[in-house]
């Protein structure tokens, strides 16, 4: 192929995103007073901030347990 043919070929694959996407927006979450106190207690118990407790992800063990529970729920008659 010549140089002109290489320039005319279409690019393949996934497009690049360009610059990285930054998280810039916040969300307000409302709780009942009972739920809020329970959440505050869990945050103190785990020595994390309230925001970190709200946004916390499940551990791999918890994910496995949730998957097995979902499988059991699908098998119920």
C-alpha cells in the first residue's frame, strides 16, 4: 500500500475518551431520623465518615453471598 492508501483507511477499535471525566456533581440524600441514626452508628462503629459509609461498596464475600441469595430466590416455586 502506498502512503495515500494508509491515510484513507478507517480507524478501527474503541474511540479514545479524550480528557478524563471528573466527578463534579453532588447529590443530596434524605433519610428518616431512625435510618439516619442507624447509619451514623454504623459509621462510628466502622470508624469511617458518614459519606464514606453511604458510598461504601460491598466486599467480595458479601457479593458472593448476594449472588447465592439471588440464585436461591430464582429457584423458589
